């Protein structure tokens, strides 16, 4: 089995081992097959077999674990094992094949009992794929039928808003794409194959449009992101999207989106809602995510964090305010060879930590940038408002500090720092109330106007510091000494709402202003409304509203939250209230009504939901219907019309006068 060492102790890892075995089977050499067989036998030894065990059929994450803890293990093991049995069982010893089939049957029973909720995207897709393909392998129509029905349920869950709950997560989107691709390739049910390809296309649309056309970096906001992706914009690029398909098989419409012109544009989408308790769409809170691509930078903001990620996993968290920007390439042979792009992101942090976490004895502590706040945000092009409330600042846990932080990566590549009209030459530097902070780095100016801060003790300082080799703007609600916070107990007799904490940020191309002082003066000249109802002890059903709006030159951006319940009330711009678009961009549109127009084309269906993508060149269109009922479809493009009288879920591609239908047909 694959091993790793933590604190001098050796651990044998189940999931990497079975993945390695599957890769060895694909290589197919005699030694490869023998090694794969040995690995499979070892992995089977990690399966829980006791009839009385609550998770019988699942697998220990490590051989050394005493019990099943991570319930996802069975999904990973079966996802890598079942395709091997479908494709290459004859290359394995007969007794091992029989043992693996028995393990699959036990594992599928566990998967059905767990019945993971549709909000957990990459795991629910593994549930669907392993059930469909496992039932096919075992000749069990009930198991396969469960998987097919759950695929339809998951599609309806996604179609409620437009994207899965785990939206725009480079690593996990790649997992989802691989699972859907495997399902489409191996299932013997054509309806399931079509549905899998249809949803893969929807994920590809979002992913391609999040890649910055010039930087080639995958832009935020991220629902789930490892710290490496947060700090290194080159961690995921356009090539990662291309890798979803075999070499040379990237659809032309995807390639054209990846190579679209580097002109300013915004992509607005909404992800399936979820409750703070991890519930599903029904009654949950949707997540609006918007990404603005300027020629030299991108800015992505989510309306709130991924609620199911209240627990900080190793090196993984939501990144709800995230920008990437061009920096000059280091000269060849230079001693300093930092990334060609920089990163700006926000966090709420308790106890001034900038450290890693360890979740289990067998996992190496990862380098994480902790997110310990609840976020609400509103965004339009290069402007955003972000509001934070602390998570974990309660009446019973002693804390030494609580702050919101904005971080610019790699302080050595920060060119200029301004506080109002004064240039900053040394750190740390205190920021007066009401002052605008401007940071110049590479091709980006960032102006930040901190909002009013509730002082829970320590003076609610605002300061610029170096933090872990990066530049940080810290906005404190509390500083020293370590204490508990009775006033944060909710319910409690002292609770008057969450502390106020947030910022207005404006990102512009570096060439638009001659100096940071000019941009600071420009931002200071706008009108800021930052007002909340007077403090009062909470009473059931009451609200304490905080309203923040920044306006200038006919532009306005605003947000309102309830400080008592920390709930979003409304968001708006100068054009009026912001709604929850399924997808809106210059290249695509999505709707639940059965009709959508983009790029001079119109898609009409009897039933929703539908989406339509127009290639940047204007000679290729992709129309998609993802509903569960049959519908008619009419695609009107300049100079031509395509009609399908009756179809289920699927896609229609119009390519320079030729139409191709990949859909469920009667």
C-alpha cells in the first residue's frame, strides 16, 4: 500500500493505494498487473466486515485506523475499483475478482445507507456513478436504478439555481468532471450517459469562463480551495480544464471560450442553496458568485461562504473575496523568481493565527490560511463590499484577538503602499479611521476603505503589516488579553448582535491612475453610507440592520444584513436590486423559464431549465436542456433555425450550419 510518514510513524493510505492500482491496470504490463492485484488485496483488508458495525462495507482511511471515520472512503475505493472490474477483470486472478465483487456489493449497501445529500457535489456524483456502474457490474437493477434516479434528483437540485453547491472549485470541479466522464463512458444506460454529458458541459461552461483569458489562471471566488491554489494563481490554469477530456478531444466551444478576447466582462452565476446545518436547496440560502475579468486582473466575490464548510479541513476553505493580477515576469537568471501573477484575498482570523491545522493523527498538517468568519458580499466589476462576522468567537472560548484581513501575496512584489495622500515606507503602519489604503503591485491598484469596526476591546486597530511574507491589512474587532465574550452568547442575556467589520474595495488597472494618492483621493470623494440600528439586547423576532452603500459618479453598490441573526437582507447596485441569475455573461445565458437569448441566438423549450452558449467567434452555438420531462426545442441562430419536436435532457450544437443532437429521444 502507499505509505507516508507523519511524526516518525508510517501510515498505509487506502485511497491513494486503490488509485495507484487502477493506474497500474491501465498500464497493463505483467509486473503492473501483479502489483495492482497485490494492492487490491491489501485494500480489501481495510473494509469493515463486522455485521454489527454501523458502517459495514465502508473502508478505513488508513490501514492503521481503528475504525471507520471518514465516510467518503467507500466512495473513493469503489469509484476506482468498479471501472477496473468492468474493463479488465480478466487480467486479475479469479479469486480476487470474486472478492472484489463481494466488497463492491457490501460497499454499495453502505453508500445507499449513507445516501449523501446533493449539496456535497463530488461525493454525491461518486454515489451516482458507483451505484449506476456497480449495479451494472453485479447485474442488480435496483442498485443501478437507484443511481440513475439520484442523477435525475441531483440535476434538479443544481437546476434550482444553476450551479452545484460546491461551485467553482478547481480541484473538485476536476473530480466531478472525471466522475461524470467515467459514468458516461461505462454506463450501459444511454439516458444516463446523455445526462452525464449534459452536466459535464454545464460544469465546463462555468470553468472555462472563470479562466482569465490573458493570465490563463482559474479565477475565484472558490467554494472549496486548497491554500496552494489560494496563494498561487498558476496552480490551476486553462490546461486543467482541457485535461477533462482525452488529448485532442476538447470540444471546440470550450476551447474558444478559453481563448476568448481579453476584454472587460463579468460572469454572474448562482449556486444551489444550502442551510447552515448542511441542508439542501429547499429553504436554504443561495450563493451568488460573480467574477470580473479586466485585461490585467480578475476579481471574484461570493455573496456568502460555503456553509457546509464550517469545519476547517486541512488546507481547504472557501475563498469568497479573491483577486488575481498580472505582475512582471522575473528576468531570466534573477534571484527572485516569484509567480508571474499576484493574489489578493480576504479572511477573518481569530487569535492572530497564521498556522496549519492537523485533523487526524495520520494526516500531515497542511499550510492553511484559516477562515474563521461568516461573510456576506456584493460585487460589480472592479468594486466590492465585504462584511464579516466572526465564527467561533463565543461566550465560552477564550480568544486573544479577532480581525478581518486582506492579504496581497509576496510582499517583495508590492511596489507602493499609500494611506490617503501619504506614501508608506515602513511597516507596521497604523491606518486612521476613514482613511483609504491603496496598494500598487504589478498591473493592479487596490483601494480599500475599511468600514466601521465594533470595538470588543483593544481599540479596534487598523494597520498594515507583513504577515508570513505577505502584505496584510488587519482590521481588528478585538486585541489582547485572552478572554471570553459573554456578549457573543446567542441566545444570551447580553447579546446585541454580531460585531461590525468589513471593507469597501476598488480594483483598477494600474495605468488608470498616476499614483496611489490620486486613487485614494478619488475613492475618498465618494459617498459612503455605513449605518446600523443602535445597539439593543436581542429579543426574539427582532432585527438590527446594518446598511452599507458606496456611491460615486452615478455608480452605487450596497448591501444590508441583520446583525442579530447574521442574515442577508438585500444587495443592490445603481440599476436596482440584485437577483440570483443562473448564469449571465456576454457568452452565455441560463434560465428556468424555457427561453434564453445570447449572442444573437434564441433558445426556446416547452419546459425549463435551459442554457445557451455563443462562441466568441459567433459561428458556433451550444443549446442545453437539463430538465426531467420531455420537451420541444427550437434554436434560432442568425440565418438558420434548428427544431427538435421532442427530446429529454441533452444538448444541440449548431456549428457553421451543421446541427448535432446529443439528447434523450423518444
